[in-house]
C-alpha cells in the first residue's frame, strides 16, 4: 500500500441549485494546484442539506453523477461527495466515489438526522461499505453517522484492518461544531486509522450557519489538516507506513470486544 494524497474541498454551495453548484465546484476543482489521488466534496454538495428530496432527486445515472465521472476522468483523480438519489421509488442521501477509469462506488447514509426530519424524506442505508482505491481501504460515512461509533467500528482479521481511512462528508452546523471537533479525532483513535471530515461554510436556505472545521486526523488524534470558516481546499498526504507502524506498536485491536450489528427490529 502506497501513500495516499487526499484533497478536501470546503465550500459554500448554492441552495437547491444543482447546475450552479456543479459550476461552483468545478471552479474549485480547477484551482487545485498539486497532484492528488482523491478529492472530496461536502454532503449534498449539489443542493445543500435539503428535505426537498422529491423535487431535487436525480436517478443514479443522472446529471450530477455524470458530472462527477467527467471531472474524475478529466483531472485523473477520484471524486467523492453525497447527492440526492432516487432509487427504486425511494430517496437516498447517497455518498458516491467516482474514479478516473469510470467506476462508481456508493454508500447510503445510515443515520438520518431526525431533528431535521431527514428520516421522513429519505430512506436509511442498510449496508456498511468499504471501498478499495489505490490499495487503501476507505469507509465512507455521512454527517450524523459520526455520532454512532458502533456502525463505524473497525474490524481486524489477524493484523489486517477492515479499513484504513474513515471519510465523512457533512453539513454540520456551527452551533454544534464542538461535537464535530471532538468526535472526528475520537473515531481515528478508537479505530486505529486516519479520519477525514469535509464540512461546508456559509448559511443555507434554512438560515443555518456553517463554519467548516474540515479536518484530517491521524490514529493518535494528531491534526494533519484543519480549516475553519472560509472556502478552501486542503491537501494532505497520508502515510501508509506510519499507520502500519503505529498499529504494530500499539495493537489495541487485539483487546477489542466482539459484536454484531442488528436492525432495530431485530432483523
């Protein structure tokens, strides 16, 4: 496994304007001035965190997904973020990662933010997902998922971890940013992995302000990248050897509790 270069794009999307947001983020992608392997946009980057799923949802092969594939192919890096998808008559807050060679990987947000009634407008995902890209095992998660450590717990088979990088995309409001700042490094520590979180800035159509705090943390909670408040692209180099050395020297996974995850109805 070689090192991975990760670029996080913190921006202020237009409210419920997919075409405008594709143009906006296209400008930010064009401004990335160094080679990178994976670029990550915020949660619902094409619309903002809206409950207008029936009005704004796209099919899986829709315009925004096609745009992501085009950008990945043009620049030669993988591109990720979440968008609103209609699939089999249901609406999902779907994380998608597109690669330069035309592959798409997806994950549907598991924990829906009931305080905004997200569970009334979207269906919850049922499957954990681990994406292998450039030798890295990446677990994608979306915003509110950050508060539920059981769902994201790393599992080891021998010395082999289920994943190396937790990757969160979010619209996490400024009023609760202290929770984001505490939980993101905690996920890195407890799972012996890197943890990266991409948040947005600005104020959305519901007058909710956001202040970024996009960040990358190492397995000892060391801060590798951080940006508050402003539009920015953060590029960070993740060391495979540093991660493996730490896991070898501090094998806390050997004392972890075994567990299984069940649906709330017991299925």
